[in-house]
C-alpha cells in the first residue's frame, strides 16, 4: 500500500474527500496512489503539510513521521550541552 493511501485511510477519507480538501482531482490522486504518476515538488509539499509528515516519510524513505519531534530533541540536546556546571548542579 502506498504511503499516500495509508495516510488517507488513517484520516478516514475517500479519494474524493481528500481531493476536495486539497484542491486536487480524483483521477490525479488515484494515479499518484497507484504509482502511475510521479509527485511534483508542489504536490509533495501539499501532501506533507496536509498529513503533517516529512516528505521523506511520505515517500517511504523514513519511518520518522514528523521531523518536528527530531528537531525538538536536537534543540534540547543543544541547550543541555551549553549548560555550565553550576547550572547543572542547581
């Protein structure tokens, strides 16, 4: 099953309902799901924003659904790494 179809089904949307929400035709979405049409940069942005996932996840290149979690972990690590010994002991 394509990641597009998986994400669409998770939201309990038909192809028609998804098309209405993002302004895309039924046939275009159906062909993308079946792999009969390639994603453009614009369609990747639309889908990743709608499904709140990274493009890598959407394309099946990663199992990390949303990079926001990863980015917040990196930010926290950076902040902790910059603490002085006095701040750590407090």
